[in-house]
C-alpha cells in the first residue's frame, strides 16, 4: 500500500514514529512522511540539517517531505509559534509538495500537539484516503497538567478542537486502555477506537549482549547506577527525582545517570549544583538512540517517572517498553497505567508519582537485593514485553485496520 505518515516530529528527532515508519517499509509498503524541520529537543533547527537538508530527505526507505517550522526555542511563546507553524506550513507547503500523489491511507502520529492533526485532516479530504490517528498525548488535559495553558476559556477551545479532530478520524488508536473514557468524552463514540500500545525498538531487544560500555559511563562501571534516559521536561518531575538523590546521598556507591536533554535541563543542572549533588547525579547529555545500549551497559536499574497528575496516570510512558526489552530492573515513580505495567510484569519496583522519599526507599531496597534477584526482575520484564508489546503483533494489527478501511472505501 501507499501510505502517508503525518507527524510534526520525525528522525533525526527520537520518537516512536521513526520505528513505525521503518517497520511499515520493511513490510513492503511505500511510505511518505510529512513532517517539520528537526528542532527537538534543543529548541533550534539541527545544525546538520541547515548545512545539508537533502541529507534528511529519506529514512529507512521512506521518503520525507519537510515543511519549515518556527523552532521551539525556550519560551512558551516560541513553543506556541512552533505548534502553530506546523499547521500553517503543513496546510500550505505540505499540501503543495504532496500534490498529485495518491495514498491508500494516512496515519497521523500525535505525540504532541493535537494541532498537528489539522494538516492530516485536510489531506484526508483532498486525497480521499482514510485517516488513522495514533493518540499518544491527551489534550487539553496534558496542557493543564504541565501548566502550559491555565485559562479555562482557552482549555475549552482546545477541547472543542480535540472533539472535531477525533470525530473526523476514521479510526483513533490509543496507547493506553485508560484513554478510552477520554476519547469517549470528546468523540462521543469509541466504536472507532482501538488499543494500540507502543513497543520496544529492535535495538533494545537483547541490548546488553556484546555491547561495550560507552566511554562517557565507563568511570561508573563499579558503582550502583540508576539511569534515566529521555526527555528532561516538566512532566518528568525532576524535582522529585533530585529529592530521592538527596535522600540517598549517604550511599557512597550510588550514582544517578541522566542521559537526555530537554527544556528543564538547565534548571536540573542548576539544582544539582545547589544541592551539592554533582558527584552523585551526573548529566551525560543527549545521544543518538543507536548508542543507548552502550549507556545501559552500566545501569543497575532504569528509571521512569511522571508528575502526579490524573492525566499522567492514564499514560504508559513510551520508554517503558524499551526498558522492559533490555532485561534490566525498572524503578518507576508513576501512578496508574504505567505503574500497573511494572507491577504486573514483576520487572521492578514502583512508588507513587511525586514521592521522592518513597523512590529513595525503593532504591535502597533494590540495592539490598542480590544480583540474582535483580536479574530475575529483568528477565520477567523482558518476557512480559515479548508477550504484551510485540512489535510484529502491533504492526500486523495496524496493517489489518488499514486494509479494512481501504476495503470499506472501495
């Protein structure tokens, strides 16, 4: 089939949509991606892209059509302009560059924001192709949860936009079963909603086999390392993580390794200095996903966290599946669905979101376990991932839904 994938974020930005596209190409589909200029998470257009934009016009056999964006920057205004710019350039440059091209179906991947679905809706009408929308972030609730938008009037306006978008999709895919009531509220119907969780990218399956430790983490090969990988933002609640690090500063062999970047990174760095934790909490910066196994090589456990907000309790953070696939124990400071996955799988220890002292206790409990006990946790997590979050199974399900919609259209 000829498929169009629409996502404001795409390679070289590190999001699950990258592996979705690669998987569809591997299965013989002709895939085109409509996306923006890469600027996440640095907040500025990737320097390598500015030097050679043609070098970013294809990925894993898929063709990439990019539209210009206002870079995210570091302010709320720039972020709003970034969101708006994809709508404007997607509806203008995007539609023009895709003119005359036929697509059997459109897959819209909504990491955030919800407004990125607007060009996909226009393309659905113009191309007469069914639209499947993969919802990974619930709006407007997530906006309120991180304090981006507080005005009830504006939140209500966004809610109306969400309702319009959901009602005009042929199928809405959700990453968590807890999303169903929210979809029902805004769409008025869940008959066109399907459960479609994330999966672990292939690079994380057996990630620790025959991999040498990255040079950046080699000095920590003899310590007990809690490793956080991913976005450093408001939602990840680093104030609680640092509270746990502060409460465990007496553990001489304990280190907290942070691999990633994001809008909150400067604050985290300054807070580490203020608390005098420079030798306990080490920020290692952002690195390509291909290098992640070499960082995980020295990890004693992997950390995932989200703020204490009802909306985040409905979410399974995307990194959970990748963490499970590595076979390492997991420490989770989460509520709801994410915590349930850790507990049901037996892959690690979980505590309530926002409770840094409870996280500190869980760290001490994990350190007190034997290596065999921790290894057993990791093995249980890996088996659970294979059973519940199979990449092949998810892609097959998606292909089936697309085929049904195409057949209905014909």
